[in-house]
């Protein structure tokens, strides 16, 4: 049986800043090195995926103009995306994509951009930007793991009571520069401010997401062949030192 990872990249033409397309490259390469096939389809404004055909959804961030363009269209897609997430599909959303999947974003001028509501969280624009290398510790993989990334966001995101952050900030600003949390986790859906891009720098986290996505299609017990990650780990350690 040929094993395939099915990826839906949402708005690749509009939400693609800070080299976060590298996350898609990392997913494809780590599959290809293991002999796992990859189906990668992009969907932009007015294009509706067959949601249950995919096991991994990716949504990055963009400039304010592009995010405003995407906002209304993404709300129309929200029910299908939520159905896929509830079925166990993986979703990775970065920065603006993370914000758009929350309840709302309130801009500095008081205007409000309504979100999808998949994540029980909201974002309020701050007066200054949270910028710099960031390190967080997460247990989403089942054991403590440090993730290295880079953040650049003006919005302060606040999780509703009882919601789980992706991790705790060791160095950097995180969701709001106050409560020590970074990102959010709901089922296999993740929102985070970590650019970098995130996945090439943090291969254990990448493989965790790959395994979850493949188990969505093929059932529990998927085993990923080990890879020589010595170069990737050296890069992660360098990034952790920068972030520390």
C-alpha cells in the first residue's frame, strides 16, 4: 500500500510572509526521504477544498491588506475546516493565520475583524510589535521539547479560560507578553506566532505533526523511519542559543 500525506495549503498566494513556505518544503522533504507520497493542493479566494480528502491543513500569515481579503472568505470555509479538525486532521496556522482562526481581531483604530472561532481566543492590536528570537517549551509531543522560532506581531492574543497554549515562553514575548503562554492547541490544530520557518528548525515537532496527519488517514500506529537530523539539530541548537 502506498502511503500518502495529503496537504491543503490555504491562500498560498496571499498568506506567505517571512519565508513560512519553508514549512511546506520541510513537510514534503521529510516525507519524500521516507518514501511517503505527498499530495499538495493550494486553495485561494473562492476555492473550496473537499475537506475530508486532506489530512494536513496549513495557513500562514500576511500583511493587513491580504488578511482583510482572506477574512470573509475564510469565514465561509470555517465550517468545513472545523469538521476536518474534529475528525482528527492536523492544522498548523502561523501568526496572522492563527489570529484569523480565533474569535476576532480588534485593530488599533477600534475596527474588528471577525474570526472563524475554531480557536477560543481573541486578539487585540498592541501599540508596539513583539519582535525577536523566541524559545518555548512544549509537551505536545508527549515529553518536554524546546521549540525555536522568530516572532514579529503587533497583536496580543488572549486564550479563553481553560484553553491550552502550545507552550510556555522561555525567552520572547509569546501570545501577549504577559501570561507566559505561546500559541494554542485544540485537538490536532495548532496556532502559533513562531516563524522561522518553524518546521525545518524543529524536526521532532515536524515529525509529530506528520505522524498525526498520517494516523488520521491510516489509523494509529504509524511509524516514521528515522532520518539523519544531525544538521537540522545543529541548526536548532544554534537557534536556541540565539533565543536564549
